[in-house]
């Protein structure tokens, strides 16, 4: 599951952008708004998990390292080599 896709934000989105998308989706898929709808309940859970991953700076860093995404430029050959290993 790609938390960026779940929340509908681009990689590198700011925390306010992530929070805005989260609030909108949580409201739309909340079980109180969608009684007896298991798909909405599952989407609600996914949105919560995605937000937890992206809102926490340490979790987001782990995710970015795991997926190879970083918005920080690599300056030296040593840094590039370290990213490849």
C-alpha cells in the first residue's frame, strides 16, 4: 500500500497538505457516515494507516528510504554510492 496514493497526495507533500487530504478522506469514509459499508470501513482504516506513516517524521523517513524516494539532492559521488548499496 502506497500511503501517498491512499491519501491522494504527491510524494514530497508537506504536512499541511497531508493533513488536509487525511481530514477530507476520514470524513468521507467514516463508519458513521457509511453504516453497513465494509468497503468504506476498509478505506477508512487504510487512510488512518497512511496518515500515521506520513505524519510521523521518523516513519516517513523509513518509508522514503524503503521506497527510494527522497526530495533531497545527492551532492557527492560518495552519497550516490551510499544510496545504491
